[in-house]
């Protein structure tokens, strides 16, 4: 799989730079809108919490976009991490393709 060598933007970066800053939202205000503890938003913003399906659905409702938008950000970040982690590359390299006889 080809992927850019540049690390993709994280959920936290997108959340802060594309949504919270332009809308002048604090973590507390966003947490209240989402119906979650402020710690949840803080962990998302600081990339200490991964995007889950329920959180993606909540953010989609809050910001009027799609859950896929948020999940794709997480997916790109996870793929990049796995493809640039030597330990993961070693594990992936040990996998053997299954060849079926014709």
C-alpha cells in the first residue's frame, strides 16, 4: 500500500484547528454539547484517546458532518503509525500470503 511519508493530521489536530478554534469553542463547551466529560474531549484533543464509532457519531451530530469523516481521520492515522513502526513492520513481514491452487 502506498502512503505519503508525511504523517497525516490526527483527530485532535483536526478537531482543534478545523472546528474548535474557528468556532471559538473551549473543551468544556464542546464536552457539554457532546454530553461527555471534559476529560473525554481533552484526551481527544491531545491524541490520548482514539476515535470510536460512538464518538464519531456524536461529533457528526454536533458538527453536522458524517461519522465516516471522523473515522477516516483515525484510520489514516492508525495506518500511518503501523506502516512506520519497525515492530509492526516486523510483525506484518512475518505474515505469509495464502496461495490457492487453481
